[in-house]
C-alpha cells in the first residue's frame, strides 16, 4: 500500500456533483482528443481512474480503456456507469499494481501523481507505467506547476479559490515538498461550511523528467494545456508526454 490517502464513501458519492464542470463535454473535449491521438488505436490504462470522469468518455470514443483505482468507493461509483467487462478496473495503488497486457497509452490526470507522498513512490509510479507500456507507447501526466512564486515573503499559504460557495487555500512544507489543500465548502443555504483537506507531494517538471529517465522513458513533449499551448516559465500547469523507446 502506498501513502495515498483513501477516498471515503461520502467523498466518492459527491465527487461527480462537485466535479460537474470538469466533467462537461466542452471541458473534456481537448483532453479526450489529445489522449485518443496518443492511444493510436491501441489500449489505454488510466492510473487512479476514480469515478471514470475521463476513462468512460474516452472509452465511448472507441479507445479500449482499463483502470487502476485505490479507492473501492470511487470504483463503485464508476461501476454504476459502465460494467466490468466493458471497462475493467483493478483495485490497487498506481505505483505497484500490475494489470494484464500491454498498452500504447498510460495516463494520469488532474494532479493525481501528487497523491503519492514520497519521491520513491512517485518514481515507482513511473516504473509501473513503463512496465505496462508497449515499445513506443506513451505515459501522460497532467500536473500543476507548484505556485511557490505566489508565496509572500515569510508566508506558507496561497489561496486558489475564494467564492460564495467555496474557500480553498494551500499550505506548503518547502523542505518535504508537501502541500495541504484546505477546502471549506458551503452546504445548502444555512451558512454551514464543510471542511476538508488533502495532502500532496508536489514536484517540478525537471524532477519528473528525471523520474522518467530512471524508468527508461524519454520526454517527447510538454505543453501548457490539452489544447497544446506552448509551455513557458509562466505556465501554471503542464501536460507532459514521455515515450518508451521502440
């Protein structure tokens, strides 16, 4: 078992509602087009597939998809949408769990590699991706660039959402490369806010490239978003593609 925190039943049951905007067809279209092209007609494996926000519509595009998911509760929500024979999911962690067969694409979206809280586990995630890839296959990660430039001198917290129904901010341990995302979400109209937090290990693009090299993968492309916007020093996130040599 890795250090990833498990999603509870209550969190899994409300995940799709809270991620409704990210699950819309318009929002997902660039990511699905990007991943479909890289799959090149082969099979795709999603690490931390969750409730199938990306995996289910990718399958509907004609890409054979399988998944690995640590939380049985998240997988149970996915199973309400699609059956096991159509989109198989293995319960386990993305750093060590092995599923049968080879894939032309392994992908990991929405900052999920940061759920692994140590560098060693993140390295093993890369190795696990390489283990599943056919020669010439690609490993794709979507990840935010750590927003450390936003930290005022002497401060360790950065807000990322201040709205009527949600307050979110990150606090940083700069030595261990750990950030904690704090959320206060308004439930109903009674003025009550539901608190929640989650721990993550952030990593810079250059560190990920070294992890890829350890796993025998080569950087092929890095862009700022699913639309292919060039990645620059001002980009707030990146989509990185590493290739297993043929």
